[in-house]
């Protein structure tokens, strides 16, 4: 869809319509799930834009255009998982290239940087990105990529995207923002100067814990071309049914995010008052160190919350996450149902303890993905688990 259209339409209108014209052959209002691997050609090379479904599939195209419109970018590319999207970015790097990343990031992202790509000579340095000076201090001649998550997982730290873009301006580096936690409804990194947005569609974009997928969005046409080349050459693409499920998810993203946030605020208020809770991490709290930046670069604070129990005992945290009844003990986040987890033994187990503690990730940290159930039920559930 043309960029003029994008500017003219509100977020939810784009979510419901961008990339999704009624099917021209039948009028079907929903994008068909094109279960096909190949496309018939009238003569060699004479086709309707599709040749083979690794290269392109109409259901995937609809999702790619939809996500590009939501992030305000020109190009969208979808992958079989968030990490497959990350992998495609890394495949555009060369041996000797260097990455500076935030130190409080998704465990699997740390793992692919450190354990998969470092042996190929692509080094990464992890720094506290809440101060852009830490990023520039860690850069050297071979730095090609700045990798930011904001808010971060699981500490909800906030990085100032435009300040980081400004700090590295004029150098031959690209700024990548993992926008999984915020979603394009709350934060649009490309408008803040970032070069590329990465998503795990598995989370809020899908929104119903029924699909795994990833996406890249950029307005940098040259880089988009290289990434599309890798997408086709390496082949980490999603199937059409996965794309359909995410398209269904993005249609309700705005209303879900509003409810996630409303519930998260109620839960945060409850946790703050509870005598067993030592501290609560939520960017919507005025006491949160990144609150001012979050208020400036986001239009809301989202549905992710983490907290630490008084005493900071790992066993207390493990006991608590096993006692909730409505909050399910599970990895992942961003679905309509509430989840609770213990990052150190679950999502962030791949990060060595020393690195974790350096980043301020306590053994007793508990992470919540606050769902869209009734807030009173969620609070009652946490209350019974805390008081048991
Ligand atoms: C889940 C997640 C990823 C990885 O995505 P997958 O779809 O699980 O491969 C990357 N970044 C963040 C912030 C995530 O939460």
C-alpha cells in the first residue's frame, strides 16, 4: 500500500485493511490461505508474480504488507520464527564484523549471537543501553550493528531509540530494534530513526499463543533486498497457515494492547502494596528509571511486568510461580491468557549467571505476561499465591 494511504489511516484501520484486499477471483473478504508450493506459468517466466512458495506466497505477502504498514516501513519480510528473522540479519554480516547489543535481552538472541555466530567470527559486545554513551564506547572500526530491545526482557529497561540513533550517526552501522514487547501499536522505531525492526510474531502480533513466527520491517530498500535474498536463499519462511493466524492476530492488536495495559496497571498497583514484594519493574511507574523516555517514545507501557520478592531467594520465586492457578507457568508472552515464569531457570537459562547478575537479573525475578482476563481474577490469583 502506498505511503500516502498509510499516513491517512489510523492504526486499527491499517491493521484490519492493509495488505488485505478482497480476493479478486471470489470476493472472499478474508485472505485465502494459499496452500500451494508452486504456481503455473503460461510460458517459461510468464507468471503472475509468484513462482515458488519459498520465494513468495500470497498469504505471506498480505502479512508482510500488513506489518510494514503497521510499523510505517516500506518493506516487510516474514520468517518461521523470531530467531529465524534474527538469523537472516546475521547472515548479512561478514566474518570480522562486530555487534553492540543491549545486555538485558531475549535469551535466545544472546545464544545465537554468542554460540552460533561468534564461532564464524562475528563478535558481539553486550552493554547497558540505557545510556547511549555505553554503546559508542563499545564500538570499534568493525562495528556494523547496534541491537536494542526496548522495553527489555525481562527487566523492562528502556533505551532511548532516537538518542542512540543520534549517537551513532555518520558511522557505517545499522540500528536494529526488537519491538516484540512494545508492538507497533505502542512504539514505532523506524519513525525514531532506527534502520530495522525485528519481531517475534509469536507474541503480541499473533496474540493467541497458537503460532510461532518472526518478521523484519525496514524502509532501507538496499538492505531489504539483501534480507529478501537471504530469506529466499536460506529459506527460513513461515507457512501460509501461520501467516493467516498472525493476520487474524494483528486485526485486534489495538484493542488487546489497551486491555493488556489496563490489566497490567491494576496488577502493578496490587504488587506494589504487597508486603512480600520488594520491587516491581514496569515502565509505566514514575519511579521506573526509564519512565520519562518510555513516556516520550511510546504511546503506552504494555502488558509485561516483572518483580522480585523480599529476601531475593530463588526458591521463593520458584514456589510462587508454581502456585498460581489463572496465571499459567509457561515461557512465551503476549497471548490473551496470563502467564507467569521464572526467567533464570526458564527463558534466560542460556545466559551465564555472571552475565545475568551484571545486567541486574536477580535469581528471584518473576516475570508476568498480563493477559486480558478480568483484572480482579488476576489479582486474586496472585494474592493467593503470595499469601500461601
Ligand atoms: C520470543 C522472543 C524472540 C524470539 O522469537 P521466537 O519467535 O521465539 O523465535 C525474540 N525477541 C523477543 C523480545 C522475544 O520475546
